[in-house]
C-alpha cells in the first residue's frame, strides 16, 4: 500500500507526458481559436456544484475533466486576440520555469530555504533597476503584481516618512491626517492601498489631468499648499509611468522636483508602463524615474511572464527591513551567515513562491535585445491600430500614447453622441458573446470608449486588422437589430 501521495514513477511519467500534450494542444494554431468562450454564469457554476470528494478518482480522469471544464473554456489570454485589461500572454519559457519552480517547491522567504532562489531574486531586482534606469544598486522584492507592489511602496513611504513618530508601534492614533497626491488617472489599487493602510481615501487628492492625460503640475502644487494651510500633512506623490487607461507618462522630473521641494516621498506606479523605459525610442519620456524613492513594476506585463510576477524597487534595501522586520524566535537569524538575505525580513510575507526564477530564466533565454524588439513591436502595433482607426470612416480615435494602449469608438456613421455612446456600450457585451476577440471599455473625458491594450508578443498587423473587422461586423449587427 502506498503510504504517501506520490504516484509510481511510471504513472507519474505518464501523467507528465499527458499534461505536456495538453500544453502543446493549447498552443497549437492559436490564431484559429476564439479569445473568449461565453457561458452563462449559472452554467459554469453548475459544472462544479458537487459535494466534497470522499474517495478520489483516477488522475487521468481528473486531467480529462480539467481539459473539458477549464482548458477548453478558458479565456484565451495566450492568444493574439486578447485586447482587454493588460494581458501579456506569457511566454513558453516562463511556463516551463513555473513547472520547474513548482517541482523544487522553494519557499523564498528565508535564504536557507531557497539559497539559489534568494540570490536570483536579488539579481533580478538589480536587473530591473538597471533596465528602468531607476538605479542598478537599488533593492527590492518580488510580489504578486502591480497592486501589491504599489501597496508595498506606499507602506514603505508611510512607515519611513513617519518613522520618528514610531508609526509601526503606535499606529495612526493621535496623528493628524496625512495626504497623498496622484492624478485622476491613477490606478484604483492606490485607493485600495490607502484603505489598507488606514490613511483613507478621503486623504487621496486626485489631481486633474492635462489634455494628454498627464497630471497637471500647477493644480498639484496648489493642492499641496492648500492642504498644509488646512492642517494636513502632505507626505507622498504618486507619479504614473504609464496609466492603465491611456498609457500616459507623467512629467516625472517635475514631480520629483515638487516632492523634493515639499519634503515628500515620491513613488512611481510603473506596473503598466515602467519596463518600456528600457527602449531608446521612448527613454526620454521616463526622464526623472531615477529620482523616485520607490517604483512599482510588473514582469507579467512587458516581460511576458506568466502570472504572477510583480516587483517593488527602492533606492535603499535597508528601508524595506525598517518597514517590515519583526523578530520572532522561530525565525532567529543571529546564528546565520551575515551575508544572507532573508526576504521575510523585507516584506510582509513569510511563505513566498520563487517568482524571480521564471524572470531570470526568461531573461537568460531571450536576452534583452530580443525582448526590446518585442516591446517595441507591441508599441508600434498600438500606433498602427490608431492609424487604421483614423483612416476608417466608421471609427473614431480617442487616445493614443507612447505605450501600447489605443482608445477608440465605433460610430458606423452616427453623429449623435448619445447614440454613439449607446452603441459602444452595447458592443462590449456583444463582442464577449461573439468571442472571436476579447476587449473591454473605459471612460475618457466622460465618454465611453473601447480600450485596446496590445501587449502580446504573438500579435501582428493582421491580428490588429482582424480586431477592427470583428468590431465592425458585430457593431453592424447591433444596429441592424434596433
């Protein structure tokens, strides 16, 4: 009788081979596969409405069930017709690295639990600092994604800025409200972070933007001055290195100057757009990124990693320890080598998977020369989409950027704003049901628009043309049924 959960070596080999076949099938002929499979929520729920299993079933049957219920119905993020949110499709080396990393099952919380994983994470962090020009001697930590990176950055900002007030021990009790500043285009995770940190969204000052959706610097300075006079304590500016709505990049040098003049922490949200700072073609737009105190990044966006692979960078690694360290008897490190880096002392989590391994393996495999080409290609495709929209009589371009986001509307000859808005709002759920492409909308200048994000190394001009063809076809169908 088998007294462990392991399969026999032969059965394990057969199961591994079967899972490999499933992976190969998933990547086969991606351009012929739909981006989305529409099923009513109640139907999907019914597939899994079952009691807790008492006796197990054959693993081969479980794999078959997974293929039928999960793989065959999955939103096709890896395919070339995914334009919604920021879905980069992942890379096959990242997938392989995930498999190998899960095999060794390292806890990257303490050095001696994963020595190589810990050193790889340090190296990946330094590479990220070098790539973005934030600083190759920076410190940092891998996290789940951009939201976690921004939460961590704001946690560091709060704990460091108010270190003399012993905020880690005393909390916020007795302190007068302190304020954070960002543009109206800032990601919603900043609001959530201020909720988590006890600062409250009432203390988040969302500053108006210019016509190019970058923060209005004059309005920012007035808001800081107004808050000081009202008795608040301004403490942090959040700059955008690529907003999720339009890809707008704030004037980072000017924000750094305002932060420095007012003795504020300067954090940059580069989760969407930070890594393209490695491109010579747009490096100028990121001038000032090196002046930030902290920077949030996402490798599962522009570096085409599988989920999850976020990162927080700080200028001084010791600040992370001053933010998060808590001595515990079961984690006593006094007998360990002094050169070891225990990431649990520099971040909230103790148990962490080794996210940096897949980034390291991908960078080693593809090299930055090839990855830069992919990033530039995606940006060029977004501009190509904008050009095609402008050429078409039945589309209207609403925004483009230095990055890979293009916002537009389908008009089909309509001129009435209410009718155009209604048509585009109906388009999104209609396209979801159609399933050939997957795309979502957003609001710009009080107008509902279709937002296309083109971060996918498998996209090309023909797949972009296909997007417009499908939108046009589905849009005409909506009008014909009125």
